[in-house]
C-alpha cells in the first residue's frame, strides 16, 4: 500500500489553471497512493472547470484509492455544495478532518 | 455635468468586444470583480456567487461560441440598481450555440449553466443566429445572507 | 366593432391556466395545431416543426415544473405576424426549474430543449422564482423550405 | 435464432402514448428475436418522449438483436435526423429497406 498524498492548490482554479490541478492529481495517482486529498483551502476562486477535475479525479481514484477534498468558505465549498458535489465527493472543512476520514 | 442618459461608471460596468478566449475571460472576470467589490456593498458570499456566475458565462462564450470558427468576441455589461439592490449582468457573444452531445456521458462537465441558475435569481438564455446572450439578475444583493458555506 | 387593442383570433392563439399535465398538454397541442394549420400558411415540414417544438415546451411544463408539488398550470400564447411571416410562441409555468442531475447518465432523455433550439430560429428560456418561460420565434414560416425529410 | 419482429406504431407518439411503444418493444424482445424493426410510417406525431423509447430500445437490443426504425416524412424522420438519432439508430424510409438492412 502506497502513501497518502495531499495535493495542494492555491489561487484561482478556472478553465485556464484547472489542467494544472489535473496534472497534480495524475502525478499523485501514479504514486499508487492509499488516499489522495486535494486541499483547496488556499483557493480563492473555483469555477466549474475545477469542479470537473475533482469529479474526474474521484472517478479515477475510486474504489482503490480513497479520495477527499478539503474546502471551506464562499468561494469553494459553497459552490461545491450548491451544485451537488458534496454528495458525490467526500468534502471536509479542514485537512485534519479529511485525514481522519481517510483513516490516517 | 452629466446628462441623465450618461452611464454612471459607479453603477454600470461595460466591457465590449473582448476576444472570447480563456485568458481574456480571466482578465474580464478580474476587472468585473474589482468593480463589483468597489461599487456593490454585499456579503462576501454574495460577491463570490456573482463573480462565479459571471465567470461561467464568460467561460462558455470562450469555450463554445466560436468552436470551429476563427474566433470572435464577447461583451459583458452589468448594471447595479442601487435603490432596488438589484444587479443585472449580461454576457453576449455573436457565435453559434453548440449543443452538448446527449449521446455522450458528461459527468465531468456541464455544471456551468446549473451553477448560473443556482447562483442567480433569474437566468435568461437567449440563443439565435445572432449569437447567445446570457442575462442574470441578482436581487437584493445588499441584503445580509443566511449563508451556507 | 373591434378596438385596435383587441386580440384578433386569426393571428393570436391564447390558452391560459391549463393544468400542467400530460393529458392537457396533448389537448393544448392539438388545439394549437388546428389554429396553426388554419391561420398560418406554411410548408407541412414547417408546421410539423412548430407543433413539435411547442409540444416539447408543454411536455416539460407538465413533467417538471411542479415536480414534488400539488401541481399547477401553464399558459400558451402564440402571435403570428403575418406581414413579417414570423410566429412567436411562449409557454409559461409558475413552477420551479428542475435541474437535470449531471451525475446521471441520460442517454434516453434530454432531447427536448435541443430539439426546440434546432426547430426554432430563436429560443429564450427564462427561469426565476416566478417560474419558467420558454419563448420561441419562427421567422419566415411562410417561406418555401429546402426541406430535409 | 428467434424470429424477426416488426413493431408497428400509429398515430401520436408523445409522453402519453410512448410507454405503449415501450411495452410493444419489450414484448418483442421477450420473443428472443433475431431483429426488431419499429415501423413509424403510420405515426403522424413523434415527440422526444418517443425518441427516448427508440434509443432505450436500441440499447437493450444491441448487440445481440438487430434494431432498425422505419420512418419518413416531416413528422418523424425529420426530427429524428435533426436531433442526431439517425447516426445512432439504423433509420430507413421503407419497411423493405429496413428488412434488407437487417438481412431478411
Ligand atoms: N455561449 C455559448 N455558445 C455556444 N454554446 C454554449 C454556450 N454556452 C453554453 N453552451 C453549450 O451548453 C453546454 C452546457 O454548458 P455548461 O452547463 O456551462 O457546461 P460545460 O461548459 O461544462 O459543458 C455547453 O457544453 C455548450 O455545448
Ligand atoms: N418547465 C420546466 N420546469 C422545470 N424544469 C424544466 C422545465 N423544462 C425543462 N426542465 C429541466 O430541463 C431538463 C431538460 O429538458 P429537455 O431537454 O426537454 O429533456 P427531457 O425532458 O428529456 O429531460 C429537464 O430534464 C428538466 O430537468
């Protein structure tokens, strides 16, 4: 069983920058991890392009690799919840809570 | 002296004929966000909602309106009616509507319009041979929100 | 004597406050189709296009607008501008927009709005807390068509 | 190998009547047919509800059972083509052509 990998994004996640997050997650997956946590707590703008990357990542990870997202606040967790992604992806307000959830 | 018909830069935001591409969309979004934060007193959550909704409309014009063509432009206009506390934003392009393929599974896409519809109080999407216009109305932007975060 | 403000039954079709259900949708569609064939001289293909587009709007009001509620009504209005050869049809309900679940594969559904967009020359979908209104414009309905069949 | 079954619809195929076509196709499938042909040449109104039934039928039939639709004219084949279903489903203007296509 591989490591737990935390992928941290910061700043803007729009159609221009989301591909970078996609690469970050692909790199993490290549490490054969036990779990991937994407930390959005330093993201100040999350567009639907970024949300699509999260759903795709969850689809690629499951069921072998646990997948969780850390987000809080009006720019990230609010729209994620609005569009129903909180029911699809494990969403936690802090990294600690996400770590606990993936069982570390 | 300003005539009553002159646009007050405080309550209007107009940005015409910008190239419909991802870079310009990001720049126009940032300009609009600055205007919004300066001119509209609203909760942080409401400001975030508006900027996200506008971004999705700009992103769609950049991504789809001119698919298969040499490209084109798009316009953003916003009007803030201070008395009513209502903000109306429209994003227009002169491109062609591009139908998402219903035969294709799009689990990773297709959240832009649903987001706009959730974020705005009214959404009007107008498609014709002249292009697409997306108009969003945010009512009572200055009212305190019960806020989910 | 008719006042200039009276609706001429020849060029207007108005059908208000009908229950939004599948049976009524079929009846309203048939009424509308009869009016259309009597009042608008157009190719058979164009008449079929218009009736299908209107059906899809009525069907959506019946199927979705009042989901999870006790039900409600919908209105159909059509105006035929003889001089311009343009037909405008709007279907309104007072229900709530119901977002198709993007997490669900809908290969067997979801062709109503794409059809309306293909069939009409302009489509405006207006959603707000007051309900949904779908407005379609058919330009030059009386022009002979090059016709694919 | 079972028989070839022709399912004939007539009149209106809208949200009210399409379930009948669905039943007709399910009955045909239960016969373990080699092919199903849905003949819409006596249909004078086809709504998206009816189109959905055709796509579902094709999905259930394929790849074991050949599936074809007979339609012509402005009320049926025209909207089927407009919405791109002609690329998804074998569409023939006459029953003879559909029979030839499924190899009878
Ligand atoms: N301005 C536009 N011009 C052309 N097509 C558009 C435009 N806006 C949206 N669309 C079409 O509507 C679809 C749905 O848009 P949206 O809900 O934002 O999801 P996504 O952008 O993720 O596909 C797009 O895939 C595109 O086909
Ligand atoms: N009048 C309406 N009220 C509420 N929701 C609607 C209305 N019209 C359309 N919708 C929503 O839009 C979706 C897409 O509609 P459409 O393209 O006609 O496909 P379908 O009816 O096959 O789902 C519907 O599934 C529904 O969620």
